[in-house]
């Protein structure tokens, strides 16, 4: 997910997206531990998406909107 797509979402949508990404990361880590993960790069992508969402949420918090 790109930062421009994330910036278009509302704060509540970002909260929901963050929750979904965290649950996906949990599932991927579980698959990695049980050697069922087919694409290890998916972990990296999900982590970056979580960081992007958190960064934009923090920017909005500091901005006060």
C-alpha cells in the first residue's frame, strides 16, 4: 500500500487497516515458524505497511487534525 493511498483514508479507517495488518503479520509469523510460508518477502511488505500507517497517524496527531 502506498503512502498516498493511506493519506486518503480517515483516522477510523487507518485504525481498522492497522488492526488488519497486525493480524496478517501474526499469521505470517506463525506460517514462518511452521515452515509453511511460501513468500518470505510478504513479511517485509506487511511490516513496511504497518510503519507507513503508523507514521501517517502520528503526523495527523501532531498536526492536530
